[in-house]
C-alpha cells in the first residue's frame, strides 16, 4: 500500500511539473510573438488581452473543478477549486464560484447569475464550522447574490442581491426575496417565500407561482445556451484587418 501511495504522489508531482512547464513554454512563446511584432515595425502588438482563466484548479490535485456536459462558464466568471457543476448549468458574467477551503456542488440546469458569489466555510474561519455549499437541480442564484456555506434544494431560488449565510437551508421550491439576508442556520421550508433583513416568512407560494419560478429558471438556461452557441461561432471572432498594415510583407507571406 505504501508503495502504491508513493507511486501516486510521484505521478501527481510529475503531472504538476509538466503543467507548469507547459505554461512557461506558452509564456515564452507569447513574449517572442510580441517581440517579433515590434521588430516588424507597424505590426506592433498593441492588443491588451486578459489572461483570466474562467476555470482554475488549486495546487491540491483534489481541488479540481469538474464540469458536466453543456455547462456554460462566461469568459469573465471564475470557477476555482473543489467545484462540481452538473450538466446544462451556467455561471454567468462576473460570477465567482470558489471552492478553496471546502467543496461546492451545483446540480443540473442551475444558473449562477451575473456578479453572484458562491463560497464555502472552512475550519480555519473564525466563529464558524466547516460548511460546504450544496445547490440542487433547477436552482437560481440571482444577480449579485451571495450563497456562503449554505444548502439550496431542488428548484429553489435566491433572488438578486440576497445573502444566504453558513448552514442555512433553503428547501425545495422555496424563494429568498431580492435584497434579503438569511442568517446562519436558518431553515426556509419548502414552497415558502421569505423576505427582509433578517429574512422572515412572507407567504406560502401557490402551485402557479412555483410553476412560474420553474419556467423562469428554464428561460435562464435557454439564454445561457444561446450565449454558449454564439461564443463557439467562429465568424463572430473573425475580422479582416489586412488594411491596417502599411509595412510590406515578405513574398509568400499569407497569414
């Protein structure tokens, strides 16, 4: 057993070394490309492109994001560490899903809205116990909302700007109203709408309202699919810029 464990660590260290070596080679290639553009005169490299990585692992090989099929991660979103996202879910523009000191699991057909934050509680945080974040299927974390070390059951919603703290549980088909604050350890029963700071019971949702919430989340999923399709269309990123270059190109230069 000890021999197999040592072999595993040796293999992991080799994989990490090769990953960082590959990144260093790519950085060198980028620097050489910029130098070559400057040497060519007017073809100077002037575009300032972000090197942001939407999906990023941590140094621990166990803290690696796992994505299902047809998952949409916006270019400027961040999915970091021990995060599992189910099929057809989306993390929209500016959102952060950070599983660094604990794990995050997100089910299928769930939407994390623009500028939302999904985080966890670790054992080294003051005043709290370790608490992962668990978000079920068909859920919505609204724009600018924060879900921290909490649990959202299937088809639940946290509306825009709301904050849900550690160990809180939002049961199936429940909704947290926009701008509300759910204190640590609160349990919101199934099919209820809670509002306020701190959040309190507001009303019982009707079957029609629950159905409308489900359709709302389905609509968000279809919008994300359109964005993913547009990003994968090459024509959207193709531009003829040959007229920008005044410097004569060498014979046979066709790029």
